[in-house]
C-alpha cells in the first residue's frame, strides 16, 4: 500500500511537470506569435512608408519631366527667335554691304581722279615719303565718302495703300462735285414726270404734290442743276408769288429747296397739277392757299363751311348736285373745323369724264395721318344714311366718307 501511494505521488508529480511544461510551451508560442505579429506590423508600416516615398519620388520625377519639356519648348522658341533675328540681321548686313559696294564704286571713280592729281603733285615735289602719300589717300577717300553721302538723295518710302487712299478720296470729291445733268422720275401718285438732278433717288412721296429726293451729290452741285432745270420752265407770277410751269408735263412747281446731310443731300419739290395760276374753277388751288386761311375767308370765297354744328353757304352743295345731274364740270370746296380751331379742306371735283376727284389737304391738321395734299379718283358720289361718300364699288357706305349732308 505504501509503495502504491508512492507510485501515485510520482505519477502525479510527473503529470504536474508535464502540465507545467505544456503551459510553458504555450506561453513560449504566444510570445513567438506576438513577436511575429509585431514584426509583420512593422514590416507593413515600413512597406507603406516606402510605397508613399516611391509615389512622392515618381510624382517629383513627373513634375521634373514636365518642367524639362516646358524648358525645352521655351529654349526651342528662343532658338527660333534668335535664328530669325540673325537672319534679319544678315539681310540688313547684306543690304548695307550692297549699299557700301555701290558707294565704294562711285567713290573709287572720284578717288582715282583725286589720287592721280595728288600723286602727280607729290611726284613733282618728291618731298613726301610713301607713308604720307598713303595717309593722304585715306583722307581723300573719307572726304569723297562724305560728299557722296550728301549727294545721294534719301529714298522716300511711298506706301501703295496711302497712294490708293488719296486717289480714291480725290475721285470721290470729283464725283461729288461733278455736274451730271438731268433725269426724270415718274410719280406713281400724280403720273407726272418730274425733272430732277441725276443720281437722286426718291426717298419720300407723301402725296401727289410733295416729293423728296436724296443722293450722294454736293449741295452746290444740286443747287446749280436745279437752277438749270427751273430756268427751262415758264415763270408764273400770281398771288404775290413766283411759280415754275412745266408745259410739257403740265405741272407747276410751287416751291423747291435743299436739305443738307452728312453724306446724302436732299432736294424737295412741291408741285401742283396743271397751271397753278390759271383758275379752272371759282377756287384757288389748295397749294396756293395761305397757311393762315380762316373760316371767314372761306365763307367770303363761297365755300361750304362747317363750323362744328353750324353750316354756312348750304346752297353751294345743292348747286353742285345740280351741275352733276346736268353733267357740268364743277367743284365743291368743303372747309370744316377740327382740333380746337384747326381747319381741314376737301375739294370734290366733278370731271368731264363723269368721274370725281377728291383732293384732301391735311397740312393744316396737326393730328392728321396725311401731312400733305392727297388726291384720289372715284367713279361715283353717293349718299348713305345722311352721309356723303365717294366710292368705286356698288355700296356708297364702303367708300371714302366726306361729310354729313345738310337737312
């Protein structure tokens, strides 16, 4: 029993030793594992550092290469510029050398003469040594060079562009001032051929009796040519004014003038159809009436006058209607007030061909769309709902309204 106990104790001790050894081995393994992990971590950090350093180095290398390429380009451009400058300098030098050669050729001729003269004198004297002869020769050459420079005129540099510009301006001035004669313009409204200076284009024609022409002609040239045109017309004198009658085209110029512009100047012509001084009706032509023509004057002249609600000379309307029925050419002049005292004048002319010409003078009405004298032909004159119309179709109310008829 005692031995068994001893054996058991021994075995226990052996087991304890084994367990302690195992624990020690485990601890050693853990320590080794820790060391391995630490070494791995340190290596990874070192690798990362090295990779970052490598990246930095590569980026720096790239930047350096970019800088080098830029520097190369700059240097190449500098070299090109230097080469161009050298080429230009060489060209200048060659030109200078050519000029020098010309000068030297001219100088040599003159020098040779002077040198011969001086050499003869020297030979005669035979007192000057060879060195003095050479110095004298150099002095003569310098003198001749200076004389040649004075004699040779400086080259004037004329640019073709400036010459062309000067000739062009001169040509424009000549064209601007040159008299070209007369051309004719057919008025679409009045069907009359107006005589105007050449190269003048119609810019405005508000009605039958007003036309404005513009063109690249000088003010003085236009004035002279218009005076030539007017001098060929028949001079009329009536109502204290002078007019110019074109018998061939049967129109009278009552007024003409000129408007200055920056480049284009203008000619305006006011005219009337027919002979403005021969009164073919009992009324003066509209273009001959004064600007301050009043209602009292209209009443005295026998016009049909409408002063707001009051009508004067009613019988004139009825006589005009009788003349139309009997096919007698006649004129009805209507003078009406508008816009606080301003007047509007309308003429209805019954023509020999049975048609009616309505002539409207809007020059006295500040609010009128028509600022001139407008004339239109109509086939009929009729009444619709107590109003008088001039018209071309079948219905009077669709025509041109003239006035309310008297009761």
